[in-house]
C-alpha cells in the first residue's frame, strides 16, 4: 500500500468573461494554463510528512477544509480526518487572480480520492469547493459557463487548441473575498448585467466558430466592464500592442491583478515584450509567465522522490 498520494490541478489565465447575467446570478468563463498546484496526502508523523516539509511544501487552511469535506463525504469521522495532512507545492503566483486557491483545493481533493481509491466526480467536487470560497472552473476539461458561488457548470463552450497566454503579473495583490465584501460590489455588477449576458452569448458563438480573435474581443469588453470594480493599469495600450504584434488580444483576472495576453502558440514573444518595455508597461507588471492554454481537470500523479 502506498504511503503518499499525489494529484494536480491547473490554474487559470484569469477569466474571459465574468459578471452578472440577467437572472442576477454571477457567472464566469475561464481557461486553464500550464501552471499547476500539486497536493501530497500523507499520514501525520510519517517519514513522508517529514520529506514534504523538508522540500518546503506547505499546508494551507483552505486545503485542510477540502481534505475534511472529502474524507467526511466517504464516512471518515472528525478524529480520523486529523490523522492525515495534505501538503502543497505550486507553480502559481498567489493572490493574483490565477485560481491558485482553486488549484490547491482541486489537487487536494484529487490526492484524497487517490488515497480512498475513488474517482473524482467533477460536479460534486465543485459544489464542495464552493462551500469553502467562490471557486473557478478548472476542475472541468473545457471552458464552461460557471457559477462560482454555487460551484455549478451551466453550459460547456469547448476548448481552443493552438493558443498560449503571456501572463503579466504586478507586485500588487488582491484578495477575492475582500473584493466581494465591498458594499457596492453587487450593485456595480447589476449595472451591466444585460451587456454581460450578451457577452456570454457572443463568447459561446466564438468558441463554436473557433474564432480566437472574437474570443479575445469578448474578453476585452468584459475587461472594460470590470474597470469599475478593479482598475487594470494601461489596459487599452496593452491590447493595442498585443494586436499590433500579431496576438489575438487579452483578458484579465476580474478578481485579481494579472493581465493575460492571448497569443498563437507559434508566436514569438520577443517583439511583444520589447514593445511593452519601451512603453513603460513592464514597470507596472514586474514578472511574466509564458504558458500554454491547456485542458483542465484533476489528475492523479506518481511521486518519484520518496526515499
């Protein structure tokens, strides 16, 4: 019997469209990127736990909550749950809007299920995750229309191959919970619910037509609507440079600070980065990641470094 169980879950490149539709529920449509969180499920006090700590892996509160929910779902008592711990390692920058918490929670669920010998039920795991915090849709393979508060996928849009994202990340972070607790958060969302409803319809058609430029146009419109919530520095200039250099456009993290430039997979980023630097934009966005757009989902992983 194995003594350590591992699973991974990708982060997202922000959201293509996010906002309130005319039914006054909030929705988002995101896409996954090739940056991951990995979770390691171990028995407390074991040599495997010691090795996790020695490697700098960490235990986080939200992950511990998901561990408890999954184990209790399969009949574990509270005291039994405390016999186990989950440690995390991640490629994702924290508190930038790239769904790092959702990736942690998803990987945790996958590691727990590997221990239990169960297969993940995506819809059930999304509902559990939403009880911890508003969540993203990275448990699903394809882009979906998703309610982050209920953890519910309403409609599948699909997957667009041949894309990558150049993600610009500022030093500034944003706490999603704090943003949602602002007194005018939902009133601002209501102001443009008719327009956002139309954007989701346009986005679905763009996916159906495999029209990547139209996807990026929808994303830019959503980014503009979101300016009343969180201002994105140099938004219009960045989009102009991306298009001039041959990219499709951009999207943002609506509850974070990252800006994600949507590019063909074969496109070189050299000129784009140089133009962003010349215009002083990289003074705002001090780090960047070039990552493929990938399919989502929680995946069990093998661990090769256990001694």
